[in-house]
C-alpha cells in the first residue's frame, strides 16, 4: 500500500479541553483551545488550559478522550471533570453524538463541539466504571457528580451518518470488488 504524499506533510496540532461542570442537577460544558508549539507535551498544555491544580482539584480528572482531523489541523481533545471553574460561557450538554458512515470509515463528515462534549461524557463514564484506576478514584471522591455524569452518558444516543461509502446494508455479492494492496497476490 502506498501512502499518499499529502499525508507526509506537517499538520498543526491544537489541544482543546472540554470542561464538564455540574449545576442544578444538570451537566454543562465549555471549551478552551490553544495551538501546540515546540516540544511542549499536549498534557502540559491541556493542564494549563484546564487551569488544573493538583493540590486544589481533588477528585477532578483530566483525560485525553479523542482526536480528530480537519482540513487544516489535528485536534487532540481532553475532558476535565468536574470543571470547578466553569465561568460564564457554559452550554447545556446535549444528548447526541455522531458516527462515521461505516465500519471502515470512522470519521463523520462534520463534528460539532456539542458532539465532542457528549462523546467525552460517555468516554469518562465508561472509564469510571472501574476501567481506569485514576478515574475510578475520582468517582469515589465526588460520587454525586459522577453519578450525574453516568446517568447522562446512558441517555446519549448516536446519530448515524450514511453516504455512498456505507455498504452495511448491501449484500456482499453486490458490493464492488476491493482491490488487493500493492504486492499482495490473491
């Protein structure tokens, strides 16, 4: 298989932190972004964007939840929960996210910030179910917040995206032949 030349160029990287906060029994989110530069590690930039403090933020987790590529940049996403300093620019969390058009096409045509926030909620809720020791420890320190996150995660639904590449409903004999990779004989 030959790698397309356009994949061999440098793409700017942006780090974003979705702060997930609890207020009045509901979940809210905000996002902060900054370009990654030099030899700075994405985790370091994410901690700065989150304004996280190891001594003050007991029971708070900052976790890398996903990444996505746009035409101009690679975005690395972190979730901060609970966000103890959400500020005034928070939005009510919606209950849907998007999926790619097929099993071998994982990226949806477009992803909004609300979709990313909903994905982060599901991701953290999964980890808090005793799958990650750090996240589980945070859940035990702030049970009310994490219970609300888990309840919300159960309500999140996926909006399926379909297009011409999605052949899940086409019988195998009617699907176009898939060429063999270079150097592989059938």
